[in-house]
């Protein structure tokens, strides 16, 4: 990741209203998971992203011991004292362990997280717009009929008109425009659903 990526996050913040800090925090969390999964590491790890340069660093905790049995989790007292003479056996030290191949994995993970957060934020924004439409009349277009309901396009949201709430004898053809009374707006995984 680099400055271009950070600029892209700033652009998203302006366009979509999603805080850059929220995106960075989500990316850091996802990168920790990706690091542990891709490198088979189970130790405590921490990822930091420099908000100016976009540089990613991975840090892992190691215990200071006399005899090292597993370099993944342990560091010798001599090596620890080379970093800081105050370290003693039993201390925990945080060292940088950023893998050289981590850039590609980080970029893929970051993209997935950003896309997911954008979708969540957009669904939230649309829901907030439509929640204000409860108890109002809207114009919609019939999309399809299935499972005892008509599905309507109501702008950026989908509405449901149960057949038992239709006017007897009236036809509701596909692409027919109609006025509907909004009773309730529900949050769903796909976005707001209007009843």
C-alpha cells in the first residue's frame, strides 16, 4: 500500500461519508487475520498502517527466554538486550515481522474490506433515507410476482406488496407504475426492504 491508496481512502471519505479512520481500523483488523491465516501464525500480532505513507508493518509478541525452543514465539535474552538493555527473562517484547510477500496479500485484503465497508455504509445511508418515508405514499414499478407478493422498485430500495393487501380484481403487470403506502422499512442484508 502506498500514498495513492491513502488518497483513495480520503476520496472515499469525501464521496461516501465513511471515515478514513474506520476504514483503516477495519483494514488493520482484516490484515491481522490475513497474516495469521496465510503465514500459519497463531501468536498475538498487531498491524499498523502509516496514515501518511500507507506503509504497513506487522508486529508480533515474543517472550524473552534463556534458551530459545521456538523462534516464532521466543527471543533470547541476548537478542532482547541488544534492542533494550532493560529486558529480563519473562518479559514480552514486540518485534517487527512484516513478511516480504505481505504487500500483495495486504492489497487484496484491503480491497475486500473497503468494498464491504462501502456496501454497509451505502445500505445504512439508503435505510436512513427510506425510514423517513414510513406512513407516506410513494410511486413504484412492479418488478416481479413470487411467493404471494409483488416486488416493487422504489428508487434505490425494493418494496413488498403482499397480495392480500392488493385491490381485488386489479392487475399488477410487470413494469406497471403504481402508488403505494409505506407501512414499514426493514433492514436486510441486501439493503432496506419496504412493506
